[in-house]
């Protein structure tokens, strides 16, 4: 793009920012990202990305991340380019949290002012459209130029990001990004970071095949080869000649019961770096949690109706949000913050397991059965459902009486996203449905919309006017 064309595009972007006339402003990828960001409640006047990690723990956080072994290779590939061109290179996790950065010293000092630094989060839900967050949201390499950023303070920046996708699980592991001031970062940089991401994925694939081969060699040495051979990530790589199990099974954890495609239960037994899977013959019960807008949370485990205490509901919600599991220390921190005691958690888990039997495993604590939960379904509706489905699927906040720091964070995030989505796309009926929730009943903006959306004589408009006057 020539300088004149770039200047003309910048003018169009500035007009789009002022008028929010997205289809007539930026390119389609960026306008779609602006919509997602606005629906998430991002303020264009935000001054910095949020700090989400304790910087004193960054070394441990980096060491535990699956991209850690690839950092030297990524650094060798991009660091020199970033330094010589007065840019910085960044590696994040799957949620856009910066794990590591390097490059030009002066540029890193400037980046500190907007939180483009270790421990800060750059997802679209945190800071709007940007090379990291938009690459993670779209699962593709992205170049974001100057005013294409939704947040105004980032208009002096341009960035190129590419997601790194695990060839084993197809999950996004993180993002690699090069950032610099707007005039200095060429759009072709996106091809460079894309190539670096593909190189990282190639290395991950080679390591995956090496692990598979070690597993198969050990399996071939077994007598009678009992059970199917499953990798640590749930892929079926031997012992299922008819393909009954499919390519992958969901893994609740080591030595646990799992649901098989035909409805039977299977038992996972640890084997080398993976598992042996043996059918048990019985069916696997599922756990259903009803925790939204409910002062008396309840669970359904198979045919058993379970009335849950608030603390037990909080524990089950946290385990449902963290399928790989949590230690007693992690659960304690999520529930009580710095004042928690893991001994208390172990006692609560013991009582909860008395109600739910084998549905909860230990070391770490995790759910071992299929889980259905209204708040997990709400998460799905936020990404794939209509506004009407979202309004019907949201009876109120998640565990409204909970003071758990992690539950409160999840509750507030869901509330903000539901409200923003309905204000942006909801019909009058959808807004009225939301107005019946505990927060919606006193939401001034929602009630104003309802009061003017229906005829004056309509009972919904009258109710909204009454609430506004109180």
C-alpha cells in the first residue's frame, strides 16, 4: 500500500472510530473484531492492558507452559529481526497473557506504558482489537495497523501476530507477535510471524510422533495387548481396529471412568506416557449443575438429585471450569484468596465425594464424569447462540451469594458479556427477559430501552417506567 493509500485508509479509520460505521471503515476482519470487542464492553479510552500475573511467579509460569521448550528456537528466528528493526517480539499463552518478550530496548520502554510486557493480558476481551488478541480469536495470522486498534492509545502501534496451534489437540497454545510503532512495522511482517508459528507447530508435531512411537513400542511388548492404547491427550493410536472409539476420547484424568461413544463406561489405566482403556460394561452417569441465578444451587448425578451447599457448588463450578483439575492449594486460593487453608478444602472434598461417589478424583481434584452446567452452556451461547437464546439461557448471575474471588470474576465476566450482547443485538423481548434477572431489574439503561421499545400501554413498558421512578 502506497503512502497516499495508507493515509487515505487512516482517514477512513478515524471516521469509522467517530461514527462506529464499521462496514464502511476498516477491512472486514478488523470490523468483525471491533464488534466482538464492543460487545465485550471494551472502552476505546482504555489506557493499558490489564496485569493478570504476579510478576514474582513469571519464571514458574513460563516453565510450566508447553511452549517453553520452543522459546530458544523462536528467539533465534525472530529476536535479531525485532532488534535490528526497532521492534519487539512477544510470546503469549492461549489467553493472550504475555509470557516472554525481547527486542529493541527503547521500544520495550515505550511498550511498558501500554502494558505490552510480561504478565499483561492482550486478548480481545481485555484490550480490544490487536495483533495478539485478534490472531487468537480468529486462529489465523493477523496484521493490525495503527487506527485499526479499537483502543485509541494503541493508534501509534502496529503489530503482527500468529497463533500457535497444538497439532496433537488442535488447541491454541499461544501467540507469537512482533510489535512496533505504526510507520516502522511493515504489513509483510505477518508472513514472518506466520512462518515462525508454523515452524513451532512442526517441532510440536515431531515431538508428538516421537511420544506416540515410544507408546506403541511399549504396547507391542504387552501380552495379549489388553485394551486400547490412548495418548496422554486422548488420541486412540492402537488397539481399536474397528474404529469404534473414534480418533479421540475425552479424558477426565488418570485411572478414571470415561464415557465411550456407545454409552458404556471405560476405565483408564496409566501406561507409560499414556493410558490403556478397558470397557467396563456399565453406563456412565453424568453430572448436571444448575447454578445461574439460583440461591439454592442444585446438582443431578445420574438419577440422584443432589442439594448442594454454597461451598460445594463453588467447588463443583471451579472443577467444571478447570477440566484438567486443581490441587487443594489451587482450590483454596480460588475460594478464599490468600487466606485459604488447603486442609479445609480436603475436608469439603471428602464430604462432597460422599454425595457424588466416583464423580470426583484426586491428585489433582477433578471431575471424572460428563458434566452439563447452565453456566457452561451460557459460555457456548455467548460465542454461537442468538440474542434470544442468550436471554432465555441467562436467569441471573452465577452463584450470586458466592464471595469466592474466582467465582466472582467468572460471574462478573458473564454478566458483562450477556448485558453488552443484549444491548447491542437484543430485541425488546430479549431486553425484557434480561430485566427480570436480579441485576436487570435495576439496570437503568436496560429499563430505559424497555420503556421506549413497547407501546406506552404495554405492561412491560409500564413496569419499566415504575422501576425507573423508584
